[in-house]
C-alpha cells in the first residue's frame, strides 16, 4: 500500500454567506520513497490539501490514508511530520526549547543528540539559545525544517519550505532534503511556487487548479505538453526580418535593436532552414539562444486554463 493515498477529497469553506469549494474531488497517491510535488496558483487548494493530510483541517468528504491509517491515529502521527513556512513556533521559547517540545511530542529518543545534529546540518547551531521571535524569516524556516525532521518521519509534508531563504541557503536546504530522502526513503509531499526546485526534487508533479487535479506526471513528460520553444537571435547588424520569420511560420515575440525573440514549434525544421537562409542572405549571427519548454510555462498555461 502506498504511504499516502487520497481519494475524492472535498472541502468547502463558508464565510459570511459565501461558499467556496476549496477541494472538489482531489485524488492521488504517493509511492514509498517518492518526492511528490503539488503545484498550483494561489487558491488552487494546495495548502488545504496539506492541512487536511497533517490533521490541521478536517475534510468534508473523501478518504485519506497515511501509512495505512487515519491521520487522527496517534500511531500514524508519530511516524509522520510536517514543516511549513506558515506554521509558527512559540515566540518566547528559544530554538532549542521549541525543538525539545517537538521531540517530546514525537517521543524522540536522545533528543539532545538529534537536535544538535539537525541544527548543525542546517547551519544554525549558533542560534540554539536565541528566542524564536528574534529570528529572521529564513532562520525561522530552517528551524521549522528541523522540527519537521526531528522524529525521522516516514512521511513528511513540506509546504513552501524554502520561503524567505537566501539562494545559497535555499540550495543547501534542497540538498539536505534530497540527501535525507535518499538516506531514509522518506515519502515526501512537497509544495512550492519555485519551479526550479520542484523540478530538481520531485519524482512526479500534480497540478491543482480550482480545487481539482488537472495533470499528474514527471517534469519531463509535463514539459513535452508544451509544443513551442522560444529562440533569441542577435544579429551583427540591424535588419528588418519580421516578414521573413512570419512567412516561415515563426512568431516574432519582440524586437530589441539587433535582437529578435521568436516562438516556434519544438518539432519540424523551421528554425534550421530559416537560419540557413539567413546565412545565404549574408546575415551574421552574434548570439543564438534556444529556450526549451519549462515547467513554469506548464504552470502558467494550466493557471490560464490553456492546458488540460
């Protein structure tokens, strides 16, 4: 049985007479040892899904199984954990005291050793005695990640876990997550707005839109659904080539001085035939950049309803 199984999950919010369907029959499963990405625009239902799986929210309908049991079962909760940039800790307690509380809740053996190991790994050991309220947003995020790993969970829910991190610390964090997952074969549900880290970490990705899952696949397969690519060509001398490109089925997105930004199919030979013709006409190219489809393009097209 897969460690995470979600079937026909539904959740409705009612506020001042207004009814919002946050989840409208969400179904997916996550395999053991898999990092599963959950993506979507704001309001798509990512956080609601994570909160239901972590036990913070109750579902209206559907079924959720974590490690074969219900989220409410204490035996299940001890074997899982959650780290979210949107969950806080006790401001008046120090970093170490907060992690001691978490270790006690999860019945961690030798908590001092585990806390020290995690603080060292995330390069925040010098903050052990600092009050949580005194930390920067990036430091808080790393402490919350320490809390998420405190019990060496079999299932880990990571919700926007690199928000507020500097690029170098974000890269360190991604490396720690990947290494931890390989060491322990942890099953991870991962939400983020950063397409690069999702593509870097996740084995499969589900796209949520308006409370429903639109697509589930690998990043490579998802990008293949975009059948266009962007090409930038910079000529040595200015030339009016709009008509030249459009007659060959190539869309001119922008012209800035000598530089043309083009959009064309990922299949076919329009680009190579056009370049060859340019050379024949005596044009010389100073720079050529080909940008294949990206996960961000998939995200944008799904958010706009252009990809199903």
